[in-house]
């Protein structure tokens, strides 16, 4: 069983930055890929970024490429999402997810993730 807890969300003005963190417990963190997804009100959950277990491979949605950076610290069982140049359309609840069983190596598909955090709210004001 893997437990994920996100933190770092909040209210920020457009153009600002936030750094989200996701702390994992249970399982062997260094062996599974991690992803970030987000869900805005009235919309479906969408892929934001993913990182392989070794951090050698990262993947981004086109909408955040060049602005967001995903990273991980396997010694501390954490994954981060650095978000720069935030836009009002980035407003959403952000979720981290762990691919423990499918071993995708980093996926943009919701069904490839086995465990999810409870989410953290990010609000970007214009």
C-alpha cells in the first residue's frame, strides 16, 4: 500500500510561481514512476507531468511545457512540481499519482496509476 500526500498549493497571481510536493510512504519509492495530474471545476482530470523511477525521463503536457518542471528525490521519497509563469488557466486541484504495478516508466494516462493523493488546490488570479 502506497500513501501519497500533496502540499504546496495556494493562491498566487498570474506570472508567479509555486512548488508542489508529494510525499510518499509505503512501497519502494525509487522503483516506481510518478505523475502529476490536475482537475479544474467541471472538467476531467488531465495529465500534467510524469517522471520515471530513475528521473532520467520526464514528460509534460503541451500546456505546461517550458513552465513546469517535475523532479524527484528518491532519498526523501518525494516528488516535486515547480510551476513558473502561472496562468489563470492553471487553476485546479493538483494530484500526484504513483505507478506501482504497471511499470509504465512515466505515463500520461490516468489508468496507468495505482495510487493517488488527496490533491492540493492551486488558484491563479489574473
